[in-house]
């Protein structure tokens, strides 16, 4: 018969529980724990992600094409098509010498209005 030392493979197979060990996490609890920050968990607490209202209060007003696509959950090509069709207006920032910023920027409020019109 094999002796079961704490921490040995035989102890794990036999189901011997060491002092200080916690029960295995359920799949849902493990999923929630893995969504947090990487690293060792502190005091067994789970940190909730920031709420949407806090995130939107700190979010920039102008979004580039990638951020606008992510905001609406569509592809960047859909944003380009909406802009080309006149459904979505881009923000044109002037530069000296009668030039403008070439980057496609969209106002978050215009994106919200587009969603409201599409309901």
C-alpha cells in the first residue's frame, strides 16, 4: 500500500484534502474568477467590471472608424458604407492651410441617433 503524503500524487488520487485547500470551483465560479485581472487573487474577492454608466462618462466623444464599428457591433466596412451613403456624418477637423484631418472620426451622439432612427 502506498503512503499518502500531503501534496503527493497519491494524496490527490485518494481524495485526501489538505488543510487550507479549498473545494474545486464550479465552472461558473471559475469563469467569473478568470475574467478579473491577471495574477493571484486577493482574499478570495471577485472584482466586478465597471458599470456601463461609468465607462460612458469617461469615454471620448469622437471615435475613429474601428471604435465606431465596435460601438455599433458592426464591421469597419459597414461604417464606411453608412458614411458613403450619407446615413452617418463624419467629423471634419480643420487644419491650417485649408486642409482637414484625414482620419475618419465619428461623433458618438451621431452613432446613438443612427441607432434610434433604426429602431
